[in-house]
C-alpha cells in the first residue's frame, strides 16, 4: 500500500497524526515506513516534496524500508537532499525543467485558441507527453464568469499529467468556486 501526503503531516500536531496513521497500519497487521521524497528526482518537472508512506502486510516478511524506488533523475539518493534547504544547481542536474516540459506550447491571448505546437518536441519529456496525442485545446472558466481563466491548455497535457479531462460541473449546492474544464469544440 502506498499513501502520499504533504510533508507537513510529519510535524502537524507534533507528529500525532502521522504516528496515528502508522499505528493504525500496525494495528491492522501492516509494517510501514515513510520518507519525504522530491518529485523532481522522479521525473516530475517541479521542485515539490511529498511524504510517502509505504506499507505491506506483516506476514509477507518484507524488510523495513522496502518499497522506496531509487530516484530516476538527478545525481542524489533518497535522503541526500533535504526539504527546506537550498538545492544547488549541481544537485539539480538531470532534473526535468519547466522549459523541458512546456516550451513547446504556443503563446496565447485571453480567449484565443491555438491548436498547433510551436514546433517539434524540444525535449524527450515533450516527445513522451505528445506520444500518440493530437493537440486540442481546453478552456477553463469559472461558473458565472464570461472569460476563461485559463484560455488554452492542450487537452493531451491534462490526460498525460493525470488531471481530470472530462467536463467538470459545479454542483448547485457548491459554496466554493469551482473551475469548469471544457474540451474545445464540445460547446459544453
């Protein structure tokens, strides 16, 4: 079992919530370990720390700490980089940058739709995100707002990054502003 959360869970209420989660897993017959991992070390183009808890059934005899993958990007191992500490340019070598991820997206103005990339993929990351996808556009608006808040986003990018690609409607009882994601050309 893998659980992902914010690193602040480690210190929230003096660590009481994390201890409760780990104790609850143990009470249910699981062994568990946790680590703060940097998303950039796993090919995600952002410097974002996540708390990862890996748990397994005690009867499987798996050694403690098993289940944390070695970083696939950069030079450092798990634990070599620390949250809330400066990461040097040298330590970031091999990370995917924002430019690697989105420099192939066209510039657009509010309300404008563009359906072509600015050129061929400029990085292996862009090529992987485009693989088997045609560029189409998505408009994101807030209910009751006549102008899109994010005029054009490649629909394929949403699918590849795990974001929700279907139209999202705000429930009538919703008291929090919701975004509506609408594939271009659907009129939804």
